[in-house]
C-alpha cells in the first residue's frame, strides 16, 4: 500500500482528544485518524484495498464498530 503525507489542521480540542485516544489505544495519532477514516469509508460502502465494499450500515452498527476498537464509550459517535 502506498502512502502520502498530508498536513491536516484540527481544532485544539479535537487534537487533544486524538492524542488521548492514541495513548489509550497505544497507537499513533496517524493510526487513529486512518482507523476513523476507514470506519467512515466502510459505513459509506466504499472499498478499501483488497477488501470488498461493506454493506450499508446504520448509525447503531457504526457506533458498535467505533466502540469495538477499544471498548471505550468515548469513541466516535455519529
């Protein structure tokens, strides 16, 4: 998989949350952003890499996906 570097500006509070999530999950902030984007792509039924497109999901199943990553209810909510 090829990657590119992208500069993104976040609101201060969002950046603080991202830092906390990365620390809780023992991952990088980049990994947290990629995970969140992949979850949104999956919810939209967009294919990523070798994976088949996901079936359309509801807000409830998206919330389950977001919280299943670390079991923490502070995960992204839609």
